[in-house]
């Protein structure tokens, strides 16, 4: 079964809660997983950027995946992020995880060393050949410093059988439309931007991997379901209900915004690991005001 049949709808790029001493807070992580699932999302993505993965040790990553898989207990699919800018090291890291309860691997394009399009193609081709699970490309040039062009995405979709989807967070609607127009029918395309997930679904996207759905899983996943049914009247109402929240989620850094929302919802401590810090007081007050307004 292709990923498009398993992962249509709302995926959540789940945060990693920390205690005040900066250790991983598994009690809060368990509460958050239940909150997300109970409120209707279709799947969870662990070890993404929103999970502050660059600050996690190898051991912590393994433990988080194991805990998350056990807590989900096959209720919904689980995707894990495994990426980096050293192709051989990523391939080696596949051995670090038990993939029994995992549906797919999400892998961001190499950051910092800025490969050419041919380098990006060969990188993903090598990962696809080595990955024990289907691979989802992740294009996020605002973080990586390089873009996966529509042409490269389509080449990977056609030539690499194990590459079955893309999380597109370039913010380039024209590029996204070229992919959506020409992609194979069973190739999963999901938005990586909460702000533009609605228009992308109008253009043919199968959903979104969302930050906002950590804190507003019901509103957001309902919006996605309306959009996928082409009920844009109801989808628009929820989209604009959350628009101010989208802005606050990314106003200083991610996941400082979403952690502020989750703190106000009494689901986690408002703790991040350096070099990230919590939202400034002025923006946190806006988060608090929004939570009161929407409740």
C-alpha cells in the first residue's frame, strides 16, 4: 500500500517536552500524544525539527522513538525523522532504530553544505536504496540553505521506487503546483507550512505535517478534512480562526511558539534547550490572550 493511502490528512510534527532540568519529560510526552490522537489527527511525526532533534543525543532519539511507538500502540501511523548532511552517516544511523512500528522515514535535504541538484538527487537515491522503509523527502530551504527543485523532486519520484512522498516547505506555491501537476498518482505530497496548507490542498495536496496541530489538533485536523472534501466554506472558517496562532507559532523560532501554546494549555513545561529559548514576554502574552479567546 502506498503512503498516500496511509498518510492523507493531518500529521503532527510533535515537540519534545523537557523538564525544568532539561531532561526529556516522558510524562508530558505521553499526555501530548493522547491529546493529539484523541482530537483526531491522522499520524504523528517524531524527531523532526519541531522536536528539537539537533539537541537530542543518539540515546535520547532512540528512547523517544521507542516510547512514542509504544504510547501510540498502533492507533495511528508513526513517521520518524532521520536526516543530516552526511549521506553515509545517515545510512549508518538506520541501524540505530527498531522500525517495527514505524510507517516511513522523513528526511530533510542536506543543510549547510548546499549540494547541487545532482548532489541532492544522488543523496536521496542512496538513502532510498538503504532505507528499510519508504522515504519522504523534506524540502525546507529556509533551514537547509538549498532548495529541492520541482524537477529534482519529480525525478526522484519517478526513478526511485522507495521515495514515496514529499513534505514541501519551500513556501513557493508555483513550485508546489508544478510538482502537484506532474507527480505520479501514488506519490504523497503534503504541505510543510501551516499558513498555506489550505491553498495547497485546493491545488491537490494530500494534507499537511503541522506544527499548529500540536496545540490545536481538533480545529486543525477538522480544517484539513473539510479542505480534502473541497468544503472550502467550512475549511476557511477554521483556517482564519487559527491564522493569528500560525503567526505566533513562528514569530521568533520554532518550537518556542508552540511550546508557549502547550504551556498555556497545561500540557508541558515551557522549556527548550539552547540555543533555543522561550518566547519573549510580549509575544507570550499574545499567546496567552489567544488561548483565552479561542477557548
